[in-house]
């Protein structure tokens, strides 16, 4: 076995462990926020819907990758480090709610949007490296565009699930523009990082 294959296998195992821990910690906190009564940080945040959708969204990318990339009758080595990065924003978001950071730390929401979109798009970019996109800047542009698109879709989802009937409607417009901008910037930084790495060697 080549040295690069050994390193890739080690990274894959570490990524799998990280992804499993991220998923379990996220679901555990969502259960608490959904079913423990009288938690002020959970009020009006639609954690029942998040308990359903967050695990589905976290597992969607590994499932689709396995379905599309698996060889007939064979196994496929999944890029778990990229999946773990894609899953990590869900854990950060839920942990911020559990610790009530969104209400106690004024700048937490802004930091959260930038950091989470950086991690999300970094994971997406690592997966896109397998496509060997050329020229290199095309990968940067694609990751940035994906980040901006996902930022818009996320804000639409937030508005539909809890903002439109909640207490944050009065400030929703300004907050949405800021969140979309920070998310897009996080995607841009991730795109620049992934673009500097080049394509993944699939030989």
C-alpha cells in the first residue's frame, strides 16, 4: 500500500469518528432543547423541526455520495473529513443555542454565520476537489457560489420555520441581509482555501 493510501485511510477513519461524534452530540442537544420544558433559549426556535431536519441534512451528503460514487458490487471509500466539516455547523448552531450564546453574546450570531459557512463550504470544496476542476480558480468560484446560494436558502428556511410567526419579525430584514453577507464571505474564504489546494489525486 502506498504511503498516500495509508495517510488517506487514516484521515478517513478520523473523519468518520469526528462525523459520528458531531452527529450524536447534535442530536442529543436537540432532544434536550425539544423535550425539556421551560428552557428560555428554546422558545420560538422550532427545535422540533430541527430535531427532524438537522440529522437528515447532516446525513444527506454521505448518503448521496455513497449512492452516486459506489462501484457496482463494490465498496466505496467515503471522504469523511469533508462530511465532518459539512456536519459541524449544525453542532455549532445547536451548541450555541444550548449555551444561550445567541442571547447572551451580541456578536455570536454574526460570528456563527461566517464561521459556519466557512466550515460548510470548506467541506463542500474538499468534496469538489475529487472532480478535478480546471482551471483552479473555477473551484474557488464554484465553492463561493454554493456558499451564497446556501446562505439564501438557509435564511428562507429560518423565515418559514420560525421568524414569520415569531418575535424576531421586526428585525428580520436587516438580520437576513447581514447573515447572507457573512455567509457568502465565509464561502469566499473557504473557496480561496480550497482553490489553493488544487485538485484531489484520485489515481
